[in-house]
C-alpha cells in the first residue's frame, strides 16, 4: 500500500513537471512567433521606405546658390506631383526654340507636354504667384497698409495700380491689385506688411520656394521686375501655381476679368480704381477653346522674360490642368501657343 502511494505521488510529480515543461515550451514558442512577426514587419517597412521618394535636402546647390540646411521637404514630397525628367512631345504642338512650356494633368499626375521645362528663365510678374502664396499664408486680409514712397517709386514703365504715398489700403484690396492687374506697387506693400521689410519678405520667398521643391528658383524682389539674379523654371512655376490653387481666395481673385478697388487716400477721401485683368482670356480679347474654363493664373511680361502666362484650367469633365508658356517673343505667339495646349485637355 505504501509503495502504491509513493508511485501515485511520483506520477503526480511527473505530471506536474510535464505541465510545467509544456507551459515553458508554449511560452517560448509564442515569444519566437511574436519576435518573428515583429522582424517581418520591420523588414517590410524598410523595403517600403526604399521605394519612397527621399526628402529634399535644402542644402542642394541650385545655379550656384545653397539653401538653408535646417529645413527639409516632407518625405515622399513628389508622390502627389507631376514629374518628368525631360522634354515630352505632344501631337499637334510645335514648340518654339526660345520657349519654356508645359502642360500638366493635375489629377492624373502626368506631364503631357514639356519643352525646356527645367531650364533657367526669367519669370517677370509670374513672380507674384509666390507673393500671393505668402500673403495668404502669413498675412491678415483685414490689415490696413500705408503706402510708402518706395512702393511707388519703381523703374519707368512699371505696372502700378496708381496708389500714392500715404494712401491706406487693406491687404485684401492689395491682393486684388496684385493678381488682377499685376500691380508692382501692391507687391511692394504686401512684402513690407508680411515680411516687415522687402528684404525679409524676399528671404521668405526663397525659403518657401525651397519648401515647395522649386530648387531652380531664386528671387530678389516681390514683383518680378528684371534682375539677372531673379530666375526660375517652368517646372518650378508649376509647383508654385499648384500650391497657390490650394487657397480658394487665390482662384476667386485670379479669375476675375476686372475689379474696382477701394481705399483711403492720403487726404482722407475715398479712392476707387477700376482694374482690368492682364489675362486676355479673362477679358475676352482671346477666346478659350470650347469647353475649357480658366480657373486662375498669372501673366508676366518684360523685355528679358518675353511674354509669359501660367494658368490653371478645367476641361469639359471638370478635370484641372496647369499650362505654362514662358519667353514667348510676342503676346500673339504666347496666346497661340497657350491655346494649342488648352485644346489638348479635352482630347
């Protein structure tokens, strides 16, 4: 009987040992499974990361200029952009030797046509796209700005809204003068108000250009009057216009055919100036192709930059496109080439 009891106790102890061993084995197995799963996930994420577009380093040199190495564009910045590496032909489009031009399908992320899209060129008043972006991003449209002498004392022949030193104009009205009429005086006043000084604002312009990935751009003023160190590319203008249209105020203003601007004159009286759009599609002087709607954009003209136009439009199905023609020898050639591009968005 005693032997039997001992045998039973021995069996129970052995059974407990087996249970402990099974528990330990199962625990180790679960740990191994968890570690293997975590390792697999890490390897998958690493592989995915290798496929993503790397962040731009703003230390990249552009035409001999070096950007601020403390800033970086977000990872994968190009995932939502139209990207191309060179010229792309399009049936029916005959490029002019001097022009830099492009047609881009915004939703489809496709460059449909490009000519010299990455070559350095002068932007003229298309510069004001960046001025408008910073005004909308950092400015208060209700602020009232006092016009100063430096705002209206620019080079002979410069496009001016007609303000005089001492006039008081709201930021909203200045933005209308900037985009509808391409007023250089409006650009100067906006720059002082937003940047604290024109020089500080120009620095903001260059920093914003780098943030957008516009590494072929360098600004020296907020309006685009010619300077040999003030340049861009057609692709960079696409990046700026693509950013500008994210602000509903930009598209609302830049598609106006005219605007009556009100302000307070230096003597306290109310001033009113009616401004006509510089875009001939908007004024009706040039007809757009059938079923094409202009949603906004910017013109620019100087003797060095030639005739320039960058616009966002939509086709019969509501799809948006950006088209750019720079350095055209005449405005007639500019609009002929732009119309040829616009005809393709319903093809």
